[in-house]
C-alpha cells in the first residue's frame, strides 16, 4: 500500500503509512532523550526510567514514590539514555505533482541509525507512523496541530527501483523491440510524434534521454555521461513543445524557466530552521533532477550571474556550497536541455553564431549538441506541415477521442493508422510512448557500452579537422569537451540497441550529429563551403548505399548464374532462361551486409540508389524490375 503525501488525512493518524518523495531539507543531528531517570534531592531515590516519545512533550514524574515529594527533581545524567534525532523535509517528486498544483511536503523524523540516510536531492521511500505534533500551529484559538511522520524505514529510490515495476511480458517486448536492426531510427521517429519534422532535434533529444556511461576513475576523477543539448532558434519552432514532451517522457525531470529561476533556485539555498534555529540546506532544480533531466526554457532570459552558477553542475555534476558556515557539495548528476531565442528574436544566417547568441563561451562549450531551428519559407514543406497540423487537430478533438475509445468504424481506423504511420519519417508506426519510457529506463540501467575495436583514427582526424575549422570561422568554438561529446553520443547510440559495445556505425552517427550541429551554426556562405569540405563525413550514407548496391548486384548475379546452370542441365532453351524472375531473401542480403559492418538498412530500402537500380522490396523478398 502506497500513499501520496497530499492524500494523508486524519484517518491515517496513528497508522503505518508509506510515502515517497524528494528530500529537500535536512537538519543537523541532535541528541534526544530515550529513557530518562531522575533523582529525588530529599530522599535520594531514583525515579524512572521513563520512556520519551519522539513527538510528545517531555515526560516528568509528578511525585516521589518514596517520600511523596512534589519535586523539583534532578536529572540523572549517568542513567539517562539518549538517541540520535534528525528531521528531514520530503517533497512530492516532480513527476507526480498534478498539473497546476503546488508540490506538498511533509516533515519526517529520523531516529537512531536512520540519520543521514539521505541527502537533499535524493528520492526516498519512507515507511513510518503518521503522528500529530503537540506544537499547535495556531498560538491561540481553536487547537489545530501539525503532523509529522516518525520513520521506521527509509529506502533510497533510483532508476533501479522503477525496473521492479516491469513485468516479464514488458521485458520481452523491450527485448523484441531492441532485436529490430532498425530500432535506432525507429526510436528517433517516435520522439515527440506530435511535432512535424525536426529530425535532427529529435535525434539529439533521443540520445540525451538514453545517455552515455559515466566513468569514475578511482573515485578521484569523474567523467559525466549525461548529454547536454541547447535548442536555439526562431519563435514558433516547437522548442517548448520538445521540453514539455521530455518532461513527460523522462524517468525524472524538473522544468524551470529562465525568468522564473534564480541562482539559488537552480542550485541550492540555505534556510534557518524555525525550531532549532540552525542553518539547513534546501536543494534547487538541478539537485532535485539528480539522475534525471533538468529542463530550462527561456535560457537567454536568465541573468549572467544566475547562468554562471550552473557551470559546475553542467560539467562536474556537483554543486559546491559555502554559505552561513556550511561548506559541502551536493550531487547534480543530470542532463541539461535548454531552449533559447537569438538576440534579435530570429536567427540571422548572415551573422556569425556569436552575434546571434547572447551566451558566453564557457556555457556554450558545456553543451554537447547545439541545435539551430530556423523558420524558413518552403512551399512544399509548409503545405505538408499545414496538413499535419489540421489532421492533428481533427484527431485530438474530444468527440473523435471518445469515438476511438468506443470503437471507430473500420474506415476511420484505417485512416487513423495511415496518419499514425505518416507521423514517422520512415513511414512506420511510432513506438507507444509508455513502452518507449520503459525502454529508456531499461537501457539506462542494463547497458554499459564499452568503446573498443572501433576506428579511433577517424575520431582523432575528425576532431583535429573540426578544431582547425572552428578557429578560422565564427561558429561554435570546438574544445576538448567536444571530443568527449562524440564518445558520449556514440555510447548513447549503442544503448538504443541494448548493445554492450560501440560499433563503427555508432561513431559515424555521432560524427554526423556533431558536424551538422557545427555547420548549422555558421554563416550561410561558410556553411556551404564546410559542407563541401566535410562531404566525406556527411556523405557516409551515400558511400554505404553504393556498397550495399554492389553487394545486392553480386547476390542477384550469383542467383541468376545458379538458376541458369540449373535450367541448362534440365535442357531449357537459352532464350527462355533470360526471362527468369530472380528473388533474393532479405535475411540473406542483410547477413551479407553485416559482414561489411552495415547494420542500419532501413534508410537504404527507401533511398534513391535502391530504386534507381530497379530494386523493390515486398515482405521478405527483394526483386529487380525489368526495364
């Protein structure tokens, strides 16, 4: 039985309850009376022991059982037993708060060995007795009491806890989904299906949600595995829509806006406790998003001082506090996905990246991927987008939703299935969002990709060339952090297929994401020159297509030669042999492609090279159309 903090009522008083939330505040540890004894100063009798409850007022004897004296009595320090006492504040988890409501919080009393079991920012599950405190909230008038939870057990929750809710059928479904060789592109298409286009942004968001493997070298040097993404672009390009989608999809997400967040609201603040008058720490948005995602909208509207405060959290993933005599460090192991607008409202491609953005170099270098969203006029794209939006409004109407739930007619179902398939770039139906969330959590916990047996020379050469170009152009400044970003992007790509190792095609995808992010930040004239210069990295798809066409031609020739020999042995005339229809099984072709390190073939079947050579695919067979 699990209760929500906001659902605790008077019927729960004195009962054992189980609540969960995020620790936002923690007091110091104080000694508390457990068993108290008193001495009678008149006859020397020893009174007690008296058990002291955590939430009740102090217990004192009324009279001496020997001489019947009324006191005062002296505390026997030697015989009195103390125990540790600490109070923490548990707030509802960010993802469980109903829309438009403020998160509720409840004070939890920790006794004995339960002290210091959780720090601010950690998600806990508390089992304890719901009790009322005899300190009245109102000083006079009707007696209204405050309530606390006297903890009996505290369990720290993490991503692993959410795996316990996965059934065997769901695990099999996740494994079956990961066995699809085109699952990476399928995942990219399933990100934010209500947003049309923006394939590069969906790719960056998906890789950030899956994340990479963090490295901790002998507990001395930690390399982050979270991927930070900056969405920069014109108004009306669905930046906030992407952030809201991530908030609902990520296992743990905290949403903040640039104007509504201050430095202490993002990092941590120091408060004076009302009861003990001690200074206590209260975690901010980055601390609450530990092991999750922190979303910051209107990133450009923040003050420079507030923006500087998250430098340490974005790279070292910790927040150092030195206030009011408290010197400590809090964990902030989260990915930061921020959305910002250019200086003049719209991105001007004739200006350099530095002239378009009012962000400092230190903060920009901490983002692994920078996505530029431009609202350009295109007749074909605008017509398709308008049709997509109109269909989305029709499909989301309450009457249509009720009709679908009640069972729509067959024609409507077919139309809806066709529209759903059109949501993805590949024409395949998108993955259900509930399954996608579980797939992300499962991959983050079970997959720890290793970078080995890959073409490291390609990484080194690409990094040196990109760094040389960044020094000459006015785009994003490439630093050593971007080399680590390439590795993180490659590991995240491997996680989308539940693989424990990184392949060369993962490196190619990471390079294309990084290079496209870099080229889009350049001036229009410089960007065209860079596309020609880095064409061998951007045209990796074309090189792969040529290789796959060569493999397919060879397979068809082998099948044709085998059929010809068989027919000649059977005595069939030569002119009849030329009319043979040759079909190649898809499995045989994909096995041959894997021998040449080609794994993702979904784009090849829809490519121009596949159709230009007269090939078509039907179900599990590939055949060649005769000219």
